[in-house]
C-alpha cells in the first residue's frame, strides 16, 4: 500500500493537537472555572462556531476583522460568482467568494444570541461561554490560530453589583486553580474621558490619548509624553496630564482622592470604582488585591464604564480582562441593554499552570492490567478487567510484550500508578503500586 | 442609534444556539460518557477543527467529501489566484481558492494525530474524542450543519479484546445515561464477504450486494431480492442468498451455527463474533442484549473486521456504531496498525434524553437573592450573596422589580428552587423553598 508522504501529519501551522495530559489539564481548569461561575449564578450557553460574515464584519472587532477565517460559498452560489466574473472579463471580487466566517471572539456571538433570545431569557442574564475562536494570526510569531476563550457576561444590571460579581467570581475561579497573589486593576472609561477633557485634549482624539497612556507601565512617563507629542496633541494638555500622572505616582497619595480633587469627575463614577475596589477587596481573604489603576485603558473601543484586568506576579501580560459595554446590544437590536463581561485568558492560564507543574485531580487511579494474548482465555481477561474497574480503577488492559520489564517501565509516562499481572485466576488479582 | 435590521440575529441556517438548559444536559451527558470511558482506560485527545483540505479530501469519507466547509486562502495567496486567472482571461478554478477545511468527522483527524505522535503514544493507544464536526448538509431537511461526535478508538490491539472493551464501555456509558433495554448488533465484514462469495456474487461487486442487504430490515426479503436483480447480479447468487436468509430468519435457528455450517467461513472469524457476543453479553446484567445480525453492514468502506451498532427501542435509527479498520493508518503512514472504534450518535442520544425529559444532576441548588437596588447598601448586598454562596447555593442576585410576585413566578423557569429576599440584615437571611 502506497504511503501518502506528500501530506504532512502535523496539525496546520498555528494550530495544535492536544495530548491526553494536556486535555486533562484543560478540562480540569474548565471544570473548576465553570463550577465557580455556577456558584455565582452564571449558566453556560453555546453558539455555533460559524457566523454570518456580515455580522462578524460589522462589529467592533478592530483589527480582528482582518483575521477572520472565511468560508467559501458552496455549490451553485460560488459557481455563479466565478462564471459571472469570467463572462464579464472582470477580476473576481474576493468579497463575493465567502458568506460565513469562523468567530474571532465570543462577544459578537453572545450579543447576537442575546438579541435573538431576549424574549425568553431571564433578567439578569448571566452567561458563561467557554469555546474555541479562530484568528488568522501570523503563525511565525508563535501565535495560535485556534484558541480557547473563557468569558462571563451579565446583561440587564445597571449598578456595579454586576462588576462586583464578575470580579469576585473570576478571582475565586483563579484561586480555585491555585493562583494567588494576583492583582485586579480597575479603572473607568468615563473617568479616563474626564481626565482627558480636564487636561484639555480634543474629545475626538481621546482614543489616541488613551493608546499612549495604556503604555505607561512599558514606556514610562517620558515615553508617554514623547508619544503624545509625536501625535500632535496640544503641549498644554500633555503638560497637564504629566503633572497629574506625577501626582498619582506619589506613593503616599490616594490616587482616587487626587483625581477627585484635581479633575472633578462625576462623583458617582468615582464612588462606583471605590465600591468595586472595597467590596471585592473585602472578599479577597488576603489571596489577591484590588487596586485603582489610572493608566488602565483596555484596547476595545466598545467599553462605556468600569474596565478591569488581572495580573499575576512574574508574568507581564494580563490573565483576565473586561469591562462594561452598555451600548453594544443597542447597536444590534436598537434598544440599549446594560452589559458587562470578564474574560479569562484561558491559554495564558493553562501556560502558567504548566509552568507551575500543576497536576489535575483525576477521578480514578490508573491501573495497567497485563495479560498474555497467546495463553490467556479472553473471557477471563475481560472478566478480570471488569472486576478491577468495579474496584474503582481506570483499567488499561494490554497484552504482555516480550520485554515486560521495559513495558512496565514505560507505564509511568502514562500516569499509571498501579499494576496487575494476570495469572489466569479471576478470583485472585494481585495489585501492586507502581 | 440606528439598528442594523438587515442582519438577522438567528444562527446560520442548520446551526444551533444552545440555551443554558440544553448546555447543561449536553455537558452532563458528555461528563457521564467521559467518566465511563476513563474507567476503561481511555483518555481524551483534541485536534484542531481546521485541517489541511488535501488531507480531508484524500480520505475515505465517501459522500462527506462533498460536504466540507472550505476556508478561502488569506491575503496575497488568494490575490494571486484571482489576478492570474484575470490576466489569463480564464475562469477561476474553485479548487485553487481554498486550502483548509472544517473537519467532517473525528476519524480523519485521529488517524493524522496517531501518525504524527506514534513515537510517543503508548500501545495500546485508547482515545476519547468529543467534538464538533461540520457538514454542509441541506439545512432544509432539518439536518444540522454543526454537530457533536463522540468517539472512542483503540490502536494497537489485534484481538477482539478491543471490540469487547469498546462495546462494554459504550454500553456502560449508555446505561449511566439511564438507557436500558437496548440491543448491540454485531457482524463482521469478513463474514459478509464469505457469504457473498459462497452465494456466488462477483467479488468486485460485494459492496453493491452489501448496500442491498443493509436495507433488509426496511424493505424485507423481497425488497432485497428485487434490488439485487435490478442491479444485475446473477440469478443463482440471489437465489442462494435468499435461501440462506430464509434459513437465518427461522427463529429457532442459531444463526451463527447455520452460517458456519452452510457457508464454511474462517472458523476464527466466527469464534471472534461468538466471543464478543458472549463476553459483552455476560457483563450486561440484563440491562441490554448482544446479538449477531447477518444484515448489519455499516456504510463506510474502510471496515475490515467486526462491525457493530446499537439500537434503542422505539427509535428506528442506531444510537451508536463502529467497527475495526486495520488498514487506515497504513494508508497514511505506510505501516498498518490494528485499529477499531465506536461512535455514539451524540445528537441522537441528547434527543432521546430530551424525549425522556431526563433532568441532569446539578452541583448546587439554585437560589434567587432579591435586593432593592434603590434602598439597599451594595456592600451589604454583596456580602449577603457571598454568605449564601458559602452555604452552598448557586446565587442569582437580582434587583427587586415593581411586580415582585410576577418576578418570583418566573424564577421556576430558570430551575431556581430557593428564594431569599434581602431585608437589609446580613446576619439574618431567610431562605424559602420555591
């Protein structure tokens, strides 16, 4: 039989196969997270991986819109596009080729789901989504082209109890995954706008200011100043912002007090941040801390209120992020619904768990049951294996190999911790630890 | 804000959103099945949803190859295809447009995974796969275009202990999902070939004979006879087959004895079927039965030995099916590896569970915690909710609505079975059953 050597057996570039141990860790983490979220009244929903391409592309997905894997039209529909272009001697318009796309996040499908089912969903609607998303990232840079997102979202809650529950639930989920010592950073888009207005930046360029501010922890005060100047913002506004940031960097200062005093933001916005920080902090039991962070921006343009992210010591990326987006449902349905969400960076969490060499709990002890395929009666072998399963083992039956010592040595790679070598007697099964 | 009415919020045709209750049932079934399979020494693996289109198309996927959702090439690669065709005034070749496809089953990716990782995988390698597959079926006929498959496969076991474990594990999984009274039907492709040869059919047309035989339970003896005649098979061969089938339909006959006597098949093939039936049957504890079924064929061309499927009373489709396919790995890697697999029809199982109104077990009792958003202190509300969670409830906090009676009436739709109305005192939380 000819082997088909021209087709690689490797997964596609940027995509991954997961071996049993990897799946075990991912499933364990998924289950811990889900169980925690359920305690907070969230329930899981699922949407299809493929969505209408027009829906995906109309969204506020920013640069992700460039990274959609698009599905080519089927059958006659595609034929028509190709034939027409050929008949007219025109180049085929690539936008005419496709009609579906793989989702690039879980937020666009969630909003569609909510609009579709709004009449029957409870208020508040608290959703868990854990699923794959796809982005045609440059695989050369080691980015994954299929990865798991893990989101919770609350629709229908105006007050900051929503944020408090999102943060509390996510912090508890991380704690249950043996993370501690992490920090939750909180800010508010409205406060950022207040600050930018107060400093004298032009309102239509606020987002550009935020992009520079967002880099504060990487490029420092001088870096932000240089970037803002390079972008052509008014010198006076830049000077005002620098002055404020210097005051905020004073370690003894209560940053929110400084801002409340100097910027005069809407008092309820400041009180909202204070509530979130104090209340979530009071539930931390010393396992994590909650802080206001004036330079926290979060990339997506759709946030309308509090924003937050979590950092874990020793890792310079955030392990979770989210915020309030009260205008997104309205853009689809015509009627605004208060909404906020928090997303765990699932692949990052798994990477840290692997760094920490965390061993997921398993339900059964794994036992190797070795029989002699030439001599043993197969009915007795099957009966013995059944007996071992009844005793609570996960039983891996295998025929005895010539070099049984080597065979046994290899069992530990499979996380097998017990051994039973069949002696032909079903009543008498000797189990040894490995 | 303008609403975007031209884009529907419904999922794409043939695709489904799953509501919380549906996901709960699906997750519960998935977990029960996984736990059972783990007891039999299987471990979960995962592969990407996208595969190289050339790999998908070279397979033995039969008509599924026509149903692949294909992903259009990205960026310059696509541009080149379109520009070249235009420059040459040629119609674009649709095969040039795409390079990846969504998997249509879990077997093609599994074999690729096995070939890729063969060096590090244990022998036997026993895989669980539960995941989505996609087929561009006619959505008009109510077929799903994304659905879940649930497979176990064993690589590296030549003897029928593999089949015994596949059948035993799947039967136990179904039993754990509250199925009983089902029947496992067993046959062997080699025995089918022996019968066809004995009757005098031409070997190159055996598959055509099997297609007719497969319909025996739907169209009866006369129907099979008519179909075989219409296909131009020799009259004498048809007469021989009919005579054999009549003997087999004699209720007092042991069908395998009849075939052993009249067809003289390879004794080890018959003994293999007998072993499978007897040993799996001995583990059934009256919950299911195991039978030889001479007209069982299974559609796919790649089976090489025992084949099997499970039927549940009251449903005229099989709820699980599989068989041995010893030649498939060799077609990819050049070296044959014994392999067999069993696939639960996950969507069918879920449909039956819904028909039976099975309620999945849940970890926490769900409690509605109603507070007054205008009057209550948000810190106290959060603290009370935390206390209720500590007491073991899954807590759904919600602001009191004007018509609280109506609000409470609607809670049972969410499977909420307990209620706590906040009176402002965190120390004194009164919980009522609903």
